[in-house]
C-alpha cells in the first residue's frame, strides 16, 4: 500500500517529463532536418531534455535530490557510472556536462526520432563493432574535445554488477582519465523491470578522476575496472557523507 502512494505521488511528474520529451523531440525535428542535424545543436538539445528529466526527478524525490561534486573534470574523459535505472543516461546533465557522447548498444538508436538525434550527435553504436573499432571511434571523439560516457555493467541492475573492461581499455589506450559517478536512489525510484517511478530520495556523486597512468601491464583494463567498481561501491556505502579516496598505488607490470 505504501508503494502505491509513492507511485501515485511520482506519477504526474513522470507523465509531464515524458510528454515534454516526446513533444519537444517531435516538434524540433523539422528544425534539425532543415539545418542538417548539426551535432553540437543536438547535444545541447539532448542536454536540455536531460535537465527536464532531472527536474522531474527532483519533484518525484520530494525535493530530496542531492548532487555532489568531489572533483573537477579538466580534460576530455571517460565518464562511468553504476546503472540502476533507465534515467541514468540523463544523470550527467545534473553536473552541467553538455559535451559528451555515449557508447551504447543498438536499441536506443532504433527509437523513433531520438535514435536519429543521438546518432547525429555523435553517440557510438557498439552493435556489430569490435572493441578496437569502438575504441578508435571513442578516440576521435576525445580528440575533438568530447567526453565519452558509458555504463560498464552493460545493463540495468539494482545491485552494482560486474564492470566490463571496454570503458577502461578505452581510457588506457586513449590516455584519458576515468571519472566515476555514483548513483543512489534511482534503483528505488524506478527499479529494473518497472514501468512507473515512485517516490525515493536520490543522490548523485561525481568522484575524483582516476588516471590510467596508475594501471599498466597485463590485464591493466581489468584491474582498473575492478578498482573503479570498488570505488563506486564504497561511495554508495558512505553516501555523500565523506568522499572515498580515488588514489591508486602505482602498479607495476
């Protein structure tokens, strides 16, 4: 019964947000079509849509949405986060990050209108590509000044699952820092398999960057994946009370 009232509370905010996303995407299409689907404009538009989702989450959380930044991003980086919810893809807009593109499986690219937008914005469809091909495309994006965002679990999970190595192999081969983000509360607001959100308190935490220079030798990407996963898990345990250390001992081959 309590869950019913939590869902009832969040329902109007979810409806308003998704209605805005659908209508704005539809009515903006002629403009982007005429202007040639410029990547920068599309990234700004996707950022705006993310801000609307975050406003809805703020209200659905009963004004208990907290955004904590423990470090700065000073260069194009690989942004990684745990993946408890569908809304995770819009988290980066809460930190004012516009100039990023994601690496994702093929299904988001098949969504009418939105799929066209993310493709033209420079997002990378990983379907049918080798790891080397994906990393080469990511390197191009990083060299052009964009961040790369990726959810290393590869699928939504209420409890943080195994981190796959692609994001970290990309960081090492492109000499780009990994910036971890810890997402807490969205796994309660919209758990995997559920269609409608419910009231829950939400916290996003941007952790200190992790340098790829601290990982070298055989299986460096796997060790970096394990390190970052543990870093996020420790931060989720302490929430925003105290930052966990991102320092890694210099590894030797």
